[in-house]
């Protein structure tokens, strides 16, 4: 495959993924319990919406976005991709300069009867208690911990909701041998104590805490890193790096017996299209439960001062989404409220962006005009049905 063919194939794949995300976001117009998510990419901020071509492809300006990393498939993709980039940009030089790290996964026992509010709360409080645990704090100091990046991940399976943590712990030097054993024992004990509320089963030392090192014998062990971090692969079959694994929960697929949140949303959409009302209502209830529990929560959290130490500027999720639309943007088509409403009603936003990226401005104009004409014809048909039958009118006064 030539370079041009590879680029074209990548563009086709990216646009197909975008169309899929847009379809899922359209589903949230009726399925979501969050107003900002319902109207994401749909509500105008002024009297004009523009299609723009920027450094990262085509997009829309003059539209409000929800900037939800948890609930919106479109905003989540933008935010998580940028977070992955900043994590890799900061962590890679740290490791190459002689730093090291540990990859920590923390889970809890859970059952089908547990609400997400319950299990999410146990995981959240368990981590807070672990960080306050004096023995764990001493172990962190002995290990030379510089800081940590915590990512929360949630799946739903046969045993109900499964929130868990992935934590990248950066250390000044490799943690191996007796020092690693000491660190592992302290973390296990602190997690078991902190994540076991009264009346609940305790996490096991074997399955509740998993720690893997990034360095072996003083050098970066790429094989071990890939085995842990590249549990999922991209469309080309390439293993993802540390940033993608830590941040791109939206790209992951659940195991055979579990689903990620956006897979639940896919199932919800499929149930609606198939007319399976009972299943749709069940999945809608699960989705809204997930939305309400994660609302306002941090999905990715850096320990205090770590970003500054690694030379990163703090940027909000809202700023990341805004940058994705406006970075190097040049307006190529303007739409008034009537045209934008027609585009949204026809779910043609992704189609319009595909045409913009192909440089087909005439095709964009034709598409919008056709949608406006279809809107006009529909309204005229409805209006005609509402008019009284002329033959039945008495105009004699």
C-alpha cells in the first residue's frame, strides 16, 4: 500500500468512527438525563453555525458542547485523546531520563445487586483511605514516589457494575526486589482495609491489587509495558501506549461477559431500532444511573504538583473541546438557524464534515439546500393536512 493509499484508508476509518460516535450522541438526545449532553453539538450559541476546517479536521463553531468525558461519545473522544497525548508527552521523557514507574490496578468484589453508586463510592473512598494510610505513605516514601496519575474505569457485566482504578505511579528509580515486595504488601494491606466497608467482602490480595513494574534491571522493559498497556488494539492492530491505555476508556471493548458504557449505549440504540421496548427501558435505566453517578467526577486525576513538575500546563476539558474545533480553524460554510435545524433533524452533521474534509464545498451547499427543501416539503404537507376541506366551507356569509 502506498503512502497516499494508507492516508486515505486512515481518513476513511477516522470518518467512519466519527459517524458512529455522532449516531451514539444523537441517541442521547432522548436517552440522556443530562441537559448539556442532550443538546451537545446541537444547540446554537448564536444566530450562525459555521463549518470550519482546522488543524485536526473539520468541525462546527457556533454550537454548544457538553465536554463530558463520561457520557458523550464525541466529547469523550476529543478529551481522552488529548489527555493521552499530554500523559505520554510528560511521562516518556521522565522514563528516558532514568525515572521509573509502577502500574497499579485496584478492584473490589461486586455483585449484580450492587448499585453503581455503592461500588463507585467504595472505590473512591478506598483510594482516599489508601493515600491516607500511614504504612502506605511510608512505603511510597521509601520507594521514591514522585507522583501518580489515576484513571477510573467502569464496565457492566454479569456481576453488575465494575468500577476500578488504573494508577500510574512514577518513581525516581526502579522499584525491584525486596523494595517492591515491601511496597506491594503495604498497598495491598491499605487497599483491603480501605475498600472494605462494614458488611462487605474484602478485596483479595491476589485479585484486588495488581502491580507491575515498568523497569527491569534498570532499563525500560518495553515488552512488559506493552503486555499491560496494550490490552486493546487500534483498527490497524497496533498496540497503544501508556497514555491511550490510561485515558482512552472510550476505545476499549468489554470482555465477552461485560460491556463498557459506550457499548451499553450501542445496545440501547440497537434495542430502540429493533422495537425491543422492555430491553430499551432496562438499558436506558442503566445508562441514566451511570450518568448520574459519574456526573461531575474526575475520570483522570494527577497528584498535586505532578503536572508542573513534568512541565505540563493545566487545561480544562472544556478548553480541550473548544481547541479541537477552533485550532487553526477557517470557516468554509455558514448556516442560519433554519439550515442548521434541517441538518440536525436529518442527522447529517457527520456527512457535512466528510464533505468539508474532502474539499467539496459545492457538495456541502447542495446537501444543505436539499435538507432545507425536504424540511419545507414536510412542513407544507403537514400544513395541508391541518387545513379545513375547502369543499366543506360555507362562504355565503
